[in-house]
C-alpha cells in the first residue's frame, strides 16, 4: 500500500474567491446586526492611523534624500526603492 499524502483544500480554501468574500461579508453583517461590530468614528480612525505610522521605521535615502521604509543599503547608507 502506498502512503501517498493527497493535499486537499479544505474549508474556505476550497471555495472560490467570490464565495469567500460573500461569506466574509455575512460575518460582518451579522456582527453589526448583533451590535458587537466595531463602529469607527473619525477620531478613532485618526488615532489608529497615527499609531500605525508611528510603528514604521523611516530612513532617509542616501541618493535622493527622500524618506523611505526601504532597508536596502548601498555605499554605507540607506537607499530607497526608486534609487536602487
Ligand atoms: Zn532615493
């Protein structure tokens, strides 16, 4: 007997993208119906965005002087993606 492992997609992975989107949407709608979904207001959204940006590490590109999140280094300095 061969011990063949057949890789099989299960659950959400065996569905088409449209199906997954449809099902995900149902979850969101249900959460809002139950009143457990998070309701964003502009103040919270601003706060979340600020936090998200604060966690990024910026560097200055050695070539163009622009700000970059790139970790690429060349000639002892950080180089942005455009200047690589
Ligand atoms: Zn640059």
